[in-house]
C-alpha cells in the first residue's frame, strides 16, 4: 500500500482528489497539510485522516510516507516539487507545472534525475471519453481533421469564497493560466502534435482574464479555437470536425460522446431517435459513475490509479514534467498574445 501525504486542502483537494482517492486501490492518504488550520482540520475530519500538518516539511520528514501530492496554488509548485524530489519521495504535482519557464526547466531537469516516480496531474487525459476520442482519431474514422472547437466555463468568478490568488495572472489566476493549459495539453494528447501558434483575446475586470478565446494552430496545421470563462454557467465540451465524420464530446454528460457522419444532417427524426437510444444505453454507466461523483470526476480516480500503478510497477508515468512545460509554454504565449493583440509563434516568439 502506497502511503500518500497531500499538501493543499482547498476546494479541488476536498471535492475532487480526496473523493477520488477513496476509490483507488493500492494507495492510502495518511496525512494532509495546509497553512489554513481551519480548512486543514475540516478536510482531515471529513476524510478521517489522522496526520495533519501546517506545511510540507513534516510530510518529508515522516519515514512512513512514500509519496506526496502537491495540490497548492501554482506559485508554490516549483519550490515544493524540488523539495519532494530531493527528499526521494514519489511526486504527484497538480497542473500547471510552474509560474515561469525557468522554473519549469529546473523541474524537468530535476525530474529526469529523480530516483522516484514523478507525475504531472492533467486530469482531462484520464477522462474516459478523451481516451476513447484519442483512439477514434488514431483510427482515421473521422477522416482528415479540418478543425477543432472547445469550451470550458464555470461560475468561479461569483464564488465569494474564491481564494485571492485567483484574481491575478502573476499568482496563477485567470482563465488563461487556470484552464487553457488543460486544453493545450489535451490537443497534444489527442493529436500527438505540438501547439505552433496562438492568438488570444481576453476580458478582465477586477479579475485578470475573466473570459478569453484562444485561436491556435497545431504543427500539423489543424486550426483550434478554445473559449474559456469563469463568469457563466459550467460546461466543458470538445467538437472535432473531420471530413468523414465529426466527434462531439461533453465531459460532464454521462452520454456525452457522439459521432455524427457527414451524411447525417442534424435535427432529423432518425438522428434524434438514435440519440435517445444512445442515452438509454449509457444509463448503466451513469449509475456506475455515481460513486465517483459523475463521469467527469472519474478522471481524477483514473489518474491517481495510474500514479499508484507506476509506483508499484516502477514504470514511468504517462504524463511528465516535459508535458507540463510544453503546456506552460503555450499558456504563456496566450497571455503574451492577449496583452499585445498579436499572434505568438512558440518556435519564434518571446516565450
């Protein structure tokens, strides 16, 4: 059994990671740490965790703890990750990798020398529909991919308990820093191609980058448009348009994957009946996923299971710090573009 200590007891830890970890075999959360004593005790009591610390150091000093999960604001990632790797414990680091590229370079170099397993947490890679989409794209059944659209939105902006660090870019806040990296990594995962060029437009008020759109081009020429917002309803969708068929994925819906052949225009009775049959057929999976909190949350359990398996089998995790650095490069390029109103080439820009 891998003994795990988690650093950071915020919303994502309490409502995503810890519920998911209860479903993972071979790993046990034995300690949590947070500078906010009230939140620390609240989370530890809820999940019946006895060991609770004000920071990372006691976790590193505990010989019974094998692995550390860092789920803190990004401004603390670089320093904490370096300490964990220096201590020789396995490391799970929630995205994004770091605030700056120089920090990312240092982390990549350290991870390559690490004696233990080191993994970056891009949970969308582990969503079952994303895994299926990747296989469908690889099969060629969609034909040549013409374009991709995605939307990722929440109402975080209106949450009175939202932490202060989310207000500003320099501390890792705003939709470009918080959300776009997920999708930059997602495109690399789905298409096995890098992001080549980005052009971003964002809207800010008292928060930086409340809403933004990012136009990008992959190295194989595929144009991608992504929209992000923290000031509206919650949604997360991907639409991949091929010459033969299109693939529509809604990451929150239990029946949220659909292939639409070019010969089937939307709105017809036959298509609507197929949708109903598909939804009914997915109800057993929906009931099964209730234990995770829905199909979207099942991705968190899947990534933690992978981390545990990598430790037990001594194999390299799928998602590395190199993946994190490439997503960070694209994120910083998007923020640069939003500031200059000019496109940024990742191979030739100032990133």
